[in-house]
């Protein structure tokens, strides 16, 4: 690793306290060590980039590769990088792990099938799913919004969009749950879940080839660009990334977002009024601010220097991992006025919550649709919603990449 002056006052990262509130540590890093070398809990050394301007540059820098094989051999020997289950070679060739020209080709193909129009047509289904989930607990007057609402919504939604038959969706939900629960723990659970998902997707894709429908998997198989199609493995990897890039992220956007509203009564009242008056513009802007303020993707996925380079004055050697800390960049006072304040009417809110550059979130239109529908419907149907736990007692799930609440106990007056 390239050298960096040692500073004994640097905050301790990736502890339980850090997961609960990482923002003071990020403020320190932005001020004192904006490109900071750290050893991750896995034992891998990596550079953390925390200022907005540097983060944006790094996300668009072609010298930073997404291919895990660009990780220097010496660094690689110390530990493993990648999202859980990515050792599975068949599912490796997805968008977040590849560079141009392969990335350009695959992204073009998937964009032909996964269009904003397809997402817009899906809006009534997301509304129905949201209402059904609320129906199940409305009378009770209390719920855990993570388990009963934020967790099932995105997985059922993406399963429907992909064309996973309804009778199989609970299996997918359970496997996805295993991946989240074991994501930063023992590897066995993840490996088992990935194996089942891989087998299931291969079989489903095979079935769809023989009987195309209107669903996204059929669209992916049929999509062609200058006569090129996705191979079976590419189609399976694409379905895998669509299932999982949008799963924990959306859970956390709904969970962190509702929590932020409940902790900020004035802003919540503002959002409540917008929802009751049908002000879609404010609802949309509000969801963007929730994403900036406490977004689900703490750190963008791994990048590796393909050549020696300098970032904000810091030398980075070839093969070294660079992690762009989106959550720190989105609280940078150089870019956002009063960044630690939740302001749903904030203007010029160009946050990095969906990334930037060629890997910008492919699912952003779906994520926005789900988050607006979920948060809007919740406030409209349960206007008396309030937190049913002491914030000090809430636990955060803090993997390296994502951050979100494990549970969100809420209550309301069940007569409305
Ligand atoms: C990429 C955030 C939901 C699919 C990304 C990236 C971010 C992100 C930050 C870039 C990662 C990087 O550059 O390392 C989010 C957030 C979401 C969300 C905050 C929800 C609130 C979704 C959904 C889907 C999805 C619902 C699909 C159904 C993808 C895919 C990529 C991606 C396929 C890779 C794109 C590429 O490499 O070209 N997302 N995402 N995401 N996202 Fe999302």
C-alpha cells in the first residue's frame, strides 16, 4: 500500500458505534484525511474517499476498474473482496464487476428491456403490493416496518417485474433473507442461498426461452444489439444483480427514510401535508433528500487502481482498492448547505446516493417508484404513525456497503 501519514486521532471505523452514527467519523475524514487508508474488518487494506468533489471524480475515473481481478495479488491474499456469493463464477459477470467494453455491451442490452416505460407501467402493481402489506397489519396498531413492510416490498416487486411466478416468490424472499442475514457473517449461509438462486434462475431462464412472456426476463433474453444477445450465463448474472442490487438498498431507503421522518417532526409534518394534498413534486423531492441525508448505500462497490494515480494529492498504487464513501460525500458542507439538516425542500440536491458515471444505478426509476409509493402510502393510511422504541435501542445492520435498521418498531392509532 502507498504510504499515508499516520494520525493517531483518526476515528475508529466499522465498529458497532460507527454503524449507529457514522457521520461524525466521516466529517473528521473529510476534514483531515479525505483520501484515507484503512484496514477493513475483512483484513483488506483500502482507500476511503470522502469529499463530494473527489468522490464524483473517482466514480467517473476510467483508471479505477470494477473488475475484482485488478486487485493487487498481495492485497488479495489478505482477504476477500466483493459482495456475498460473488465467488460463484456464473454470476460474476454482472454489471458491477466489469469494465468497458463488456460493461457497455451488457448495459446497452439490459437497458433495452429494463426501460423507464416498463417501470412506469408497473406503478399500479407497486401500489397494490404496498396496500396489501399495510392491510395485513393496519388493524393491529403496531408493526415492525422493516420485517413486515420494507423487506417484502422490493423482493415481491422485482420478482413480479422479472416474471418469477408468484408461487416461487416466497422461496426467493427466503433466499434473499439468508443473504442479508449472513452477508457479513459466516459464509456457509450465503453460499447455500447463492447456489439455490443460481439453480433456480438457470431453470427459469431455460423455461422462458421456450415460452416468452411480457416480463423482464423474456425481454432480457429477446433484447439484441447489432445481432448480439445475452448468453445464458450473462442473463442469469443480470437477473441476479437486478434481484439483489435493488433488494437491501430499497429496504434501507424505506427504513432509514421513515426513521428520519419520525425523528424530524417538522419535516414529517411537511411530508404528511404533501401526501394528503397529493403534492407528488414534494414527495419526490423529499425522497431524494431522504436518500442524501441517510442513504442505504454507504460506500459504492469496489474499485481498483489499474495504474499508479494521485487522488486529492494522495498516491495510490496499481491494484489498490478505492472505496468511494457516498454517505460522506452527500454530507460534504463544500457541496450542500447545512448538510446535517434534513430539508425536504432542499434545492440543487445532486446527491450521489445512486452513484455517478457509467455504473449509475440502473434501477433508480424503480427504486424511486417503490420509495415514493411506500412512504407516501404509509403516511396517508397511517397518519398517526410514530416510533415505538427508544432510538438508543435500535440496532443498525452495518455491512461494508449498506447501512440500515434491523428493526423499526412503530405504532399508530388503529382507528386512524
Ligand atoms: C448500481 C444505489 C435500487 C440495480 C447502483 C449504484 C448505487 C446504487 C450507488 C452504483 C454502485 C457503484 O458505482 O459502485 C441504489 C439505491 C437503490 C437502488 C440507493 C434504492 C434505494 C436499485 C434497484 C435496482 C438496482 C431497485 C434494480 C432492480 C442496480 C444495478 C446497478 C446499480 C443493476 C449496476 C449498474 C452498473 O454497474 O451499470 N445502485 N440502487 N438498484 N443498481 Fe442500484
